[in-house]
C-alpha cells in the first residue's frame, strides 16, 4: 500500500460545503447576530445569578397600619383589582379592609373563642 492520507482529510464530516457568494455573506451576518445575542443572553444570566440582582429591590414602607384583634393568620385579595382585602385573625375574626380608604369596612366574629381563621376567600 502507498502512503495513507491522514484521517482528518478522509473524514467526510470535516468537509465544509461552500455556499454561493450571496448566501455566504448572509450566513456570516446571521452567525454574527446569533453570536451577539448568545453573548447578551449569557450576560443577562450572569447578572440574574449575581447577589446584587437578588438584593437590588427597593423597600416599601407601610403607608397605613390597620389595627386588628390578635395576629393576621390569613389574607386574600381579589384578582380582579378590587380595592378590598379579607383578613382572618388568630381570634377568629374576619375583617374586610378597603385599601383606598385604608380602614376596616366590615368585621365579623366568625369562629368560636380561641379558634383562628386559617382560610378565607372573597
């Protein structure tokens, strides 16, 4: 046998088909855009996983304190954007708070003494 060619030149997977000229230019532009997008996605992922991302949220202090008996054990707000919140307390009371007026608009002792409200819905 004569001299064998190296495997790299004989491997058909190493062969790259050359596209005609306008398509090579388009292909190069697409590869550059996709590479830039991939780098931006990588940068966003790195920032999202950093400690500064998690702790960069602004703190909001309460604008009003509404006194209720006991401690709040559960609450519910309607998804439709109604300005009311239902609150259940450790003393068995259920309160409806109007968030625009910032006051309790209805209050009912729903359960017996010593029973806390654990689930509530409007």
